[in-house]
C-alpha cells in the first residue's frame, strides 16, 4: 500500500511518521518547506513527546514526483487546501483522499479534484521543534467516514482506519463522521481563538472564569447550529474543554502558534464555518461572529506590521 501525506507540518508529520513504521506501507510526504523535506530525507522524521519514533519515508516539495497512491491524507492548514490538492490530485486518480484538517469546507474542495473522499477528524496535536523533528503534545483518536457527496467506499474507510490503528494511531471507521467532525469544530472554534487573542495556553485560559464562561457560550452556539443541521455530536464539546485542560494544560493551540509566528490562521474554517452554516440554517451566532471579526483584525494588524517599511 502507498500513502501520501499532503502537508507534513505538525499534524501531517504525526500521520506520516506513524504510517512509515509499518513494513507494508510505503509513505510519501508532500510539503513546501524545503528545510523540513531535506531534513526528513537526510535523517528521517523524528517524533518525541507523546510518541517516540524515528521513521524513514520519502519527502518532496515537487508534486510531480509523487507516484500513484492508494490513499492520500490531507493535513495542510485549511487555507492551503485548494493549492495542495490541485498540485497533488494526479497521484490519487485511482485512490481515496482523506482530510484530517480543522474546520469545515475542506472535503468540498478536495471533492472538486478527487473522485473518492473520506471525511476525517483527528485530535492529536503537536508542534515542529525544528526541521525533521516534531513534538507530539497530545494523543487522541481519529474518526473517518465517507464524504457523502463524493464518498469513498466503506471498505476503503475501514482499510484506512485499520492501517492507522496498526501504526499506533487509534482510528475509528464510521458510516457518518459528521458528528465527530462537528464536535471538534465546536471545540476548536470555542478555544483556539481565545488562546490566540490572549496568548494563553489552553489550561491557562480555562483558569480564567470570564474566559471559561465565554468558551461555554461559544460552544452553545456551535451546538445549536449542529442540532439544526441534524448532526448528532459524538460527545459534549464543553466537557472536552475541561478534559483538555487536564491532559494538555500547557498546549498552545494551533491558532496561537500561527499568531505567534505571524501566519494567517484557520479562523475562516472554524468560527467562519460556524457563522456560515448558522446563517444558512437560520441560527444566530453573534459570539462566533465577534470572535471571527477580532481574529481577522489581528491578522490584518500582523500583515500591516509585516508590510511596513523598515525605519
């Protein structure tokens, strides 16, 4: 079996390194970071923290080098989905492609270029320490299921889940993975921007009573939208907030990592996704709208600083 991980940042590296530990899986990784690609090819891909691995795989920044694959796993930031799948879709002409990205809307973009798509949601988190080395901050499961408008077969879903589980990443095949996806969407949209705006870790934000109350109110808006859409959540997102405080107190959410690095965030796929879905479903989401506006303002401020001429 050949699998290509598209986007080998922190999350993509977790998938690539675990899968490459299997003798019966050939793993490719596509990423635009030349330094990360070079380090992986020279010394392997190292995981530390929650997982300790040194795996060897083929990494490239040239999509034309990727051979035909049985599966693709797209792990880019949501804002890079279109460019990534446009570059790599040729490798999945006879394969199935799974998104394990944050937010909503990624599968729709992938489905414009690939015939068989898998909806995926994953909870492990990490950060890049240096090129070729990723620290896994937290563990957790991955849920996969057919993307309804252009589905992969349930047999393909089960095969991918089984392969991930054998590789050490617990994966759950489902006939309907929307509940898992929306559970994480609501959790991320309620917590990630709070960390990005305050510079607090997940646990630190939860310790501040006004912030914890705001998180619960953001969760409630997302839950209302999901219910109106007929999506049955697989767990309580608000309870997950408290669980994450216990197991990942010092974790800096990906949106905070982006802000600290001066990068654009995934707010369009998170709070922006809840706002769009809520508007279509007739459910008001004023708090998510406010958070979305604040993060976009923060992005604009960062961009202006970066573009300002040096004095």
